[in-house]
C-alpha cells in the first residue's frame, strides 16, 4: 500500500479534503503497528520507550555495583560479575540509552514536526534502523546468558584485553556485534534525518528559521556519520584478531595495541557530543517556551553548536594523555577551546530566561537541573583537559564524577524533553506533583551519589575496582554515594509511574498546552498520520507564537 | 541549498586545516601510532567534502532559483502539491533488520546464522523493492482526476528529489 | 566527624591532596589557577540563573508581559571573548607546567636510579639494576591483607627513573601520593622520572581495567632515606627474587629473562 502526500494547504474557508482522507489503506494498530509502522512518530516513540527501558535496566546494574561498593572488602557479587555489570552499564547507557534516546527518539519524533514535513525522507529505512537498534540492545543483554558471561573489559574495551586469549567466549563478540548494530542504526538515522532536514522543509522554513533543536540534531547527525564508521572499522579489526588470527593489536606479531585507543577515541569523543547536542537543543526549546521568549542569541547558539561539532573532531586523544604517546599541547588546546562555545550556550540560556515570564513547572525544573549539573561537569572537564592535572586524576573516581555530572546533566535534559513533549506525544497531561517529586528525588540522589566521588578520586580511588581496602579513607564516601544511588533509583521510579499513570488517566492536554513557539504545536496532540492539517505562515523561528501573539513579535536588539 | 552547502564546506575547510596542522605536529613530535589520526582526519574531511560539494553542485544547478524552503518570503500556497512518495506500513524493514541481526549472530556463533539471516535479508529486499513500485502502482483505486484536483495549478511546481 | 574533617580538608588548596614528589608543585599551581577561574565563573552563572528564576518567575495575579528581545552584540561579544582569554591563560600556565614537569630531573644526570616496572595480570614485578626482582600478587579473597603485596623500594631525594613495561594487557602505574598516572602499554615504552621527597609507605594500584582481579592489582612503595636504601640494596643478591616478602635464591635463567624484559629498550 502506498500513499502520496499532499503539502498541507493553508487554512481556508471552503472544505478542502486532504489526500490522506481519501486514500484507502491499512491503518494497523497495536503490535502490528509497532512492528510495521513507517510513521516517524511511532518509530520515535519506539525509540523513546526502548531507550527508557535501557536506562532502567542499566540503572539497575548501577545499583548492583553501588551495593557491592557500599562497604570495603565486600563479596556481594564476584569480581567477574562486577566487571560485566560496569561494562554493560556503560555500553548500554551510551550506545542504547543516551545517544539514541536523544537523536533517534526525540530526533525522529520532532524533526519532521518542527520543520513542517509530513514524514521522514526514507520512512521504511527509519523502521529498519529501529530494528537494528533493538537487535543491538538485545545482543548486548544476551551476553549475560552465555557461559562466560557478558563482556568484562569496560565500555572502551582496550586491546589487548579484548583479544581472544584474554577475553574468550561469545560475551566479547556479542559486545562487538551489539554495538556495531546500534552503530549501523545510528548511521541510517543520520542519513535519514539529514536528508529530511535538507529536502523536506516547509515553504519559508529556511535553515536560519529552524528551531535550535533541529540544528543541534543536524550537527549531531554529521558527527554520527563521521564517528561510527571509524568505530565499525575498529571493530572489524578486532573481530579479525579474535576469530581469524589477525594481529592488529598483537605486539608479538608487529601489531599496536595503542592503535585501538586512537581508533576508539576518534569515535569516542565525538560520541560525547553526539550524546550531548540533542539535549542542548531540548533544553533550549524548553527554556524558550517556558520563559515565553525567543532564544536570546539564536545565531550565536547555532555558531556555538557548529563549532562544538567541528572542534570535537580534534580532541580524541585527551582520553589518552597518560599513554605517553600523544601530542599533549595539541589536544589540550583543542579540549580547552571547546569550553568557549559551551560557555556561549550557557550565557544564551541565561539570556533567554532574562526578563521572561518563567513558568516553574516540571520541564523547566529539569532544564534548570540540567544547567547546574552540566556546569559542574564542564568545570571539572576544564580541569581534566590539562595534561598535568589529568596525570593526577586520570581514571580515578574524579573522572567518574566528572562524566556522570555531564551525562546525568543530559539525562535531566532528556527528562525535561520527555515531560515537555509528553502532552504532544500522548495527548494527555502528566501529573505535576509526581513530576516535581521525581525532580527533587533525582536532584538530591544524584548529587549525593556523585559529588562525594570527586573527593574519592582525589583520595586515589581508581575506577572499575570491584572492592577496596578498608584502610584508605574511602569507606564513608562510598557509603554516601551508594545511599545516593538508591534515592536516584526512587526518582526514576517516580517518573516512570508518572508517565504510565498519566498515559492512562491524565487530563486531555489540547494542542498547545504550553503556549509554545515552534511548529510541532501547530498540529493536534497527538499528531495525525502525516502530521499537519494546515501550516501557519513561517516568518520567524517561532511561527506558532507569531500566529498566536501577533502583538508580541521578536524585537531584535542592538 | 546555499546555507546547507556552505555549512558543510566550512566544516570541510576546518578539518583540512586541522589535518594539516596535526600532520605537521605528528611528523615532528608524534608517536608512530598517531599516524592513524592523520588517516582518520583525511577520511573525515573527504566525507564532508563529498557531501558539501555535491550540495554546492545542486545549488548551482538551480541557476539562482531557490527552492520554496530556501525563500524567506515563500507562502504555504506556493509549496502546495505533491511532495514525495511516502510508503505506508511495511513488514519488510523488520524482516531485513532481523536478517541483519542474524548476520551479526553469525559473527559470534558461526556461519549457520548467516544462512538464516541471508535468506531473511534477501527475501525482505525483494519484498521491499517490489512493494514500492512507484511507476505502476502508485495509488490503486483512486481516480487520477481526483489527484489532479489537489495540485495548485499556478504553483511553481519545482521537482523534489526524494 | 569524618565528613567534617573531609570538608575542612577540602577547603585548603581546594581539596587537592599533598603530594610527596618534587614535581607535584605544578599540580597545585594548575589546580589553584583552575579554581580561581572556575569558582567565580560558576558562582556567576549559578547566581544569574538563580536571580532570573526568582525575579522573573510567573506569579499568579501579577501578570507581566515577557520582553520579546533577541540579540545584543556587545554582550554576545563579551561572553565569547572573555572565555577565550581565560582559556588562553589557563593553556599558557598548563603548557609551561607540562614542559617543566616533563623536564625534571635532568636526564643528563648520570646517577639516575633506573628500575623496571613490569605489570602483569594481576601483580607487579620491580627489577633493580643488579637483576634483583620484587614480585607479588594479591590475595584475591581478602583485599584487606597487605602482606602479599609487592613492594617498590625507592631512595628519598634522589632522581629515579621507572621504565614501565606491560607483560600482557594495558595497565596503569598509579601512586596517589605521587599525583601521577602512567600507562603500561604493550608496544609503547614509557619512562617516568621522580624525585620523592618524603620517606614513607605509599599505596599504589593498577588504574586501568585489566581483567577479573583488577581491583587486587596493588602494590606498596616504600621510600627510605638514601643510606637506608643503599644498605637494603647491598643486601639483595644479584638476580635474586623476592616473592611477597619472602626472599629466595635465583632460579636458573631467571635473571637473563628479567634483565632482557626490562632492559630490552636500551635502558
């Protein structure tokens, strides 16, 4: 069955039936819809729900690890299981949750809506990339069911520990294949979203009127296109080593283990921005909408995003300062420079709040949470970008605290987006009380978990250790950290309860409950197949606001 | 296409400069393993160059007539009409994905999975390709005249290349 | 009690621990500079966010019109240029510190003590110039026992060069009190230079995931005054092996392999 899609007509007096109404065809529902749908909204929801599931699963692994570390010399789980847990926790959080939840989940759902397109450019391709993603997730989890257990070498799998003699069994292979499948899924999504943004915009939606979120997704997708092929080729080399007797990472036969580190981090650092940029976009949209103001420095914001994307290609070896085989000044300079566009973003966010009318609801609170956490992560990032200090702190819990502040900051951004677009996606309003409770629990729990870890790192606790000696002064801080992790768990439970409960019984939200600005709020909630009944004229970067508030158009300052 | 192509060519130029600087520094001070970084940067700017200059060519091919989505003053009426072909729900992507997942399992557990995966994959490709026969089977059961009513006659119906 | 002492400890020097080597002054310098920049900037951002949230929050009954302004070139230029300057200053200090730190002690000094550090799954071997080796692996059932750990004996106030060699996978030589990490990577030869000031016993640990018992891959560093160290060194027969504190006679052929492992890279 096929459809031709009409460009939506402008609103007119006489009845003008949409092509969609007259095309007969199957409208699958339920499980069949989940499996076969080519609708970008259904696929985006698939990604969001699967990503949230992955977040919960990997979070439970984290609780297992924190329980193991709550007292010294603990034997709650064995070293073997602990290593599997942190490997799969990291892998799932990065490759299955944080990245795809943002660029594929929010990206799929929102990009066509925000640029006024009926669907993605390649809808069936889109569906395929979801299945590869789900397959990758399943294979990563399947590692736990094999005889030797899942992969045990950390999410960046430094060779030669990943070679067959050090990590035998299918666990390591499942890790390789699982990540490679999510990588292919990412590449397919990237091709799809870039094509959509370049060719399917509505009339008048020039590039410099697209919402910041769409710009950020665009840059993210370009980073995906460059980063994931490098990772996949590194995986091909490793697979050849493991199965065909290759020697790419075998020193005895002339291989170079450090080659893996170069290849992996050439992917790995852009990956950090692949994860981060979509949530920057989400937070920008939420802040602008909840403050009833345009984004303060719209073009500055885009320039900052573009420079983060460009600079992120030149910082990969700042994860490798302590190898003694990298150009320290080059990578230190590039890494420090990234702080500048990130700072520009912060001041733009503050400028967006300035003299607005700030509605203190759950999405806004989560955005503020994002700002504070990410600020902390950024400051410790500037410390770690300096080789001399990295020699001191590399691979200690200080680093763990640093990147968890960054990534949990992004999780706050993700939850802000989830709450913000929840009425659009489900047609129903979430429960404010549960949302705020979740925010407070997450804020307290998260800071209690990770703030003490800065000090643990300064006291010399290495990351990825299964247990520790009682006499090193780490006991109390670890206890605090573990207690905090349980509170964080409660916060996530509160959000899940809220989302499920409101889906069944929340009040009907209406098309534009936030008095929002961008185009996705011009269609009904949830949007119909092929999205728009009618498009408002697009004369600025916030067409819906212009249509609703013709007396409050943007005034450009100095 | 102007903004699109310039953005990507800008990234291309940045990466060329970055690669040159990095190459010079590695050649002077670097470790041998760092040559991989040069290779990866060359790959990166080549990829951006390919896309950026393709888009630039697309821009020049239009001889200065911008698309409706590139014009600041375009109205919704101007863009009305057929946009593109959007397929309805389809089982074949799921089949193809399952085939690729089985192909991945073959890398873990051995060739047997590849036979299953290959059959699934090829079967799904055939299904997918025949399903989307654009020229012959666009809209079964619909009168083409009815379709024509939906095109705005005076619109500058620029072709869209999906 | 513990919390209070840990917080008080964090106030001086912004929480950076004291090191025991001559090189750690650079760490303190950079740490302090980073904080002198980071604290005001962080406070500024947090205060601006807090002020905006309080001042411009929506209040029922007091409706006000949100200002619809956008762009302000002077402000935008300021928050682009000032961070650039800050970053440049930090980079300048860092560049200088990094050069100075990697230079000392002068490699020309002929009296540098050269020790080979071999890491393996999951233990360490420290080979001295006369072929004496200290080897040890931990007790994998109880991490609280220190008796099995290998000990790296060092003289105080004398330059030491450690040649880091991995016998299997990637490990990291990490002693918290040296404020220093360096990887042991097959195929990459790393030499690190230290001069330890304070005698004492320090905890060291592998700092890179290296397999199942990574957590147990610990060692001790015993730094002794130079005369004590010389006495200890004179008592170690060439090519002898001390395993977990118990010294034994050299096994036939051991010394050659120890020497060839550690000294193959022209140390």
